[in-house]
């Protein structure tokens, strides 16, 4: 098992802040949600933050809405500001799982600077290790019901009747972003933008790896085993 420091610069963290790294379809979102339920850690996703701010028409939300409407990417400083503001809410007192954020080294550095200013820090970065072929096989087997948005997987969670929704009886479809060629493009983007973060956190002696080819239950058990260490390191 990798050695995990309490933080950058060996400062004490006030709560466990975990960064989940991994390509789309690696299962990090599923495990982040489970930690939220089991250990009361807030699952922090920038996509959800964007939607929340836009819905509530906050000043940041109005900026993001305008940027997205023009087909542009939300700047790192604006994204990080949303994340840091979210950390100020009282429900984060038990800790946070950053789900799919940061995506780039620049975002990681900006997040580190903002957390340093607030006396907070990252506890560990958890890498969900899985091959591209495994991802393509997993995501291309996903089927969605266009009527009720139910999601099935022909391999791991198949419908009772082939290609038919269990709930409404409608025909299931493959989404455009679940087609193999689209998945491989998304993985290429991930490799270019996000993989440098692996070395970034490894250099800090903060990286820990999970075999994401295993079952959901096996990965959940592994993270549950590690949680006391994360919590101890964060609060000791």
C-alpha cells in the first residue's frame, strides 16, 4: 500500500479531502456516491456545481451559463472558485470526495493554492486503474431508456428482457457517447489532459491505486478498509 502523507507540505488537514482520478467509466462516480452515503463525505462534482449555480442564477452561475452558451470552456479560475465556495458550506465538515476534479495540472495547482489560503489540504489522490479496452467494453454495453432514463448494462446489469426496459417496457437505446469510437476519443482527451495529474500526485507521495476492473462490491470494500487511514491522517 502506498504511503500517504497528511497533506502538501506535511500540514494537518481538518477533514479528509480525497481526489478520485480515472477515465470515464472507471467507476469513480459510483464509489464517490457510496462514500457519501457511508461516511457522510460530500461528493463534489463540478458538473453538478455548474448546474446548481445556473439553476439558482447566482453571479457565478450567470457567468458559467453565458460561457457555456457560447460553446466555450469554463475557465479554471472560475471552476476552482466554485469548488472552494462549496467547501465553505457546513455539510463538508466530515470531508469531501472530488469526483472528476481537478482535470488538469493547472486546476490542481490552483486548487492547492486556494486550499492553502484557507488552511485546508488534499489528503490523498485515488487512481482508478483500468485499461482502455475494458472501458470500451463496459461503456459500449450500456443501454438507456429514452422514456424514463433508466440505465442498464448488458454485461453487469442486464434488463430482464433483451434490449427492453424493465420499468416501462420501452426499447432501450445506445447513447451516442457510448459508441466505441466516441468512447475512444473521450479516453484520448482524458490521457492528454488528466493523466499528467497522476505523476503530479505521485510526486507528492499522495497517490494510491485501485484496480478498477474488479466488481463494485470489491472496490467498495477496499475503500472502506482505507477510510480509517484517511480519516486518521486527516485529523491526527
